[in-house]
C-alpha cells in the first residue's frame, strides 16, 4: 500500500485534489468522516466527551450536538485540547483499521488520507508522501465568504483557528499551489499521480527481486 497524507488549510483546495486523485484510481479516506464515526452513540469516545463536557452536548436522540460542543470549545484552548485528546486517538484507530483492510485486499493500493488536522493532531501514520494544498490566507477567507456564505469575521476566525500555513509547509513532501485556476490545480494533481505511479512501480520491482 502507498499511503498519502493530504492536508491543507480550510478552503485551500484540498477536496479538489482529493477528488482528482480518486478519479485517477486512489482510495479516498476522509478523516472528517472518521471523526463523525468515532463519536457515534455507544462509542467510548462519545461517553468520554459526555464525562468531560456534560450531557448538554447530546441531542435528544443521544447523538452528539456538534454545534453545542463547538460553542464550548471554539474559544477555549484548554477545552479544545481536552476534546482533541479524546477524539484524535479514536480517529487514528479507525484509520489504522481501514488501512489494514485496504492493504489486505490490494497490497498495491494507493490510499489518500484526507486529514485537515494532520499538523494539529500530530497524525503519525507511516505516510509515504505528505501532500499540502496551499493558498494565501486572503484567498482562503475570500472562498469561505463567496462559496460558503460566511461573514468575513467568521471566515477569518475559521482560518486563524487552524495551524499556520508555514507549519503545514514545513512537513510537506509535495506542495500544490491552489491560488491559481482550477486547471492549474488539476495539472499539479495529475503530475503528482504520475509521480506516485512511478514510485509504486519501482517499489513493486524491488519487492519482486
């Protein structure tokens, strides 16, 4: 299995790159989806969240009230750290299980693990390549306003709540510049796929000798 860690700031074009690699044949795993599964009713993670933050973070059906929990932790660094200490290990465990299942089914599979908080969560899976989508802060804010309907102040807060672009760039093996046209982003993703194919083929050749 060839494992790619794909990360980038909010509204930095990460989903576009993930979709392109999926179209080329990669298996796409979304860390946000795993994070939702990790706190389903009946999970140890949800029980731990209730213990930490109270039953007020639950909806009537017993599921997590994400909006309420978000209000509690968004401006409270200590509370956010406490929440992350519960959720991140649960997500890592789910991801590891998925990776093992995929590798068993197809040892040559290319897996794109789409993980927005790769830096913040100190995700330490054995990645073969870390890919970072990058665009200036002003572009991220503009996209959040124009494409997602946020107020400028809200958009700036969402961007600033994440790791700085420089922190992501420091761990990148490949940087995809998403500040230009969609075509420019796609062409970089296509070139990346060509590189991945070459590395997978080389590995297969080494394993055969």
